[in-house]
């Protein structure tokens, strides 16, 4: 049975609802946040799904009548880390390779293609062995995680405001330093592709952007094949739309391999921290020549998620950075 958790706010009160196979959202009694519920599950030595079952069927919640929150957050945003991996999907090298080959027509094989082929050849190792290391990037902490429906603020200095329809793994580090996967979320890993195209060494800069998750935390294993649609709306009309696929059947890396290469670093196994890790995509409007603008709305849908990732593009105010010495 597919269960997903949704955090919401009803007036001044926070709550967690579980959406079952019937599609009905019901309050999880005595749960105010997903993090609290997960911490209690770890303390009890059980799963989130079991905690929901123990709570029983609560009051039905009309999700259209409450404010939907992100599926995970942390009261101290510095203890929620957003990271990701790229060139992980079959076909994902095409758009990146075009950008980098244009900079060096004489190149026999770009670094992007080399990285992609490393994943194709060694990204799905046998159980108990370590596979090829993927591309990795840092996006920000919990302050950069945008709520459902809220505008994604593109920095004033950004050269592009582009969507990346992805799946993200949500993790909590247990008291003994063990990463625990809570579930998965549908995501928009917002990026600056023009900056990245300027020089692949600017990838780190292009990824330091906000990101959005859909409202649902899907519990249990992720389906091997996930198919969805990514679209951009301008003034209510769709200006670009394209299907995308994800899940291990469509990836050059296994999820276990991506998780290993992230959590192998001790700094990412700090007890109590929450991690949102983006798994990559192969579908971008930027690759089709689309230039977005402030006010455009990104909408990403994919089964088995029932609720979309839907956010307009905003613009952050310019900030004068002054470094002082004492």
C-alpha cells in the first residue's frame, strides 16, 4: 500500500496527514511535524509507516482548505542540507554535452560525457561493492528550501532561472550516525544553466540556488520506473511541456551507489541532521531553447505522487555584500 505524508498548517496549528491508497488525507494524531514523527519512529525501532498505522485513522483533512508545507523541515535550518548528483540518468549527458562541446569543438569527448560513461559502466555495482563516483554538488541549507506554491527567488545576479524535474531522497541521521531514508519527494532542483554553460567549473555556482519539493513524502521503496510531466506556464498558458522519467530503471547509477558516495563523508553523518538529496534528471526546458522570466510557473507531476510541485519564479532583491575586518 502506497502511503505518503503531508505537513500542513491550519491557522496557527501544524499537523501531519497521511494519504492512503484511497487518496484520502487523514490527520496523524499526536504528530505535528514529519521530523518529530521520524525521531519517534527511530526511538521505537520502527518505521514511519508503522507509526502511522499505530496512530490509526485520524480526522479527514481537506488539503485544499489548509496551507501545505514542505514534506520535511528542521527547526534549525542549518541542520537541513540540500545536495545532489548530476549525469545520473540515461540520456542526461546529451544536454550537458551540447553546452560543453560548444565551448570546445575540438574536444573528442567532454568531461561531462566522460563522467556520464563512468556511471553507465560502473554506476550500478553488485551488492556489497562500491561503484563509480557520481558528480556531486551542494545547493544550500534549509533556508533555501521553498514551500509548496511559494515563489522561487532567483538571485539578482542570476543569468538563468531553470527548472530540473527530479526525485529527491529524504534522510535523517540517527543518533549513532546512521543515515536513515525516510522516503522520497518530487522535486524541482532549480538551477542557472547559462552560468553553467559559461564554464563547467561554474557548476558549483549554478547550483547554489533555492529548490522546491512537492508536499508529499512517499514512504517505502521508490518504483523502478517513475514517469511524469514537466511544464512551464506563462500568464496561465503552457509555453513548454515535456515528459520525463526517473527511477533506477532509467538511471545510470543505482540509488544505493548515490547514497554511498554522499554519506561516505563523516560530515554528512552528523546525528540529528536532515538531508535532501536530489537524484538528477535528463529533461530541461533550457535544452529546448526556452528562456524563462519572472512570474512563469513551474509545474511538475509524476505518479505515484498525487500532488504536484508548483512554484512561480520570483526575483530576489539585490544585496550589497560588504566584508568587514576587525
